[in-house]
C-alpha cells in the first residue's frame, strides 16, 4: 500500500467523505458502541498499487484502537486531501 493522504480527524473533512462511510459506522450493530460514532475517528487513505491515480483504500481509526477499512473499486470520485 502506498500512502496517498495523511491521517486526519474525520470530522475535519466534512462533506468530502461520502456519507455512506459515516452511515456504515453508525448503523453497524456488530461493532463496538464507541466505533459507531464517526466523530471518534481519524481517517487516512492509500493507493493499492502505483498505477492508481487516486486512493482506493480508506482506513478509519477509532479512538479505541480499532480500524475500519473501506474500499472504492469503481471509477467514481474518490476523496483526496492534503495535510492540514
């Protein structure tokens, strides 16, 4: 994996991150209750291979230490951010 975007607070990115990322955390009854609060998470992005133009792997880090992975395999607009 190749780091594409630095780790930042999820809340600082606003609408840049698809709503489905937040909804997947909030509505998942199979994860710990602290992990269901997007405001507790940091996010970083990676490219799976050098040829990728934009990140396709997103890792959400909960304050408890758990990580939640999201993958974007389509050609839709993929979120990208710079260091703050």
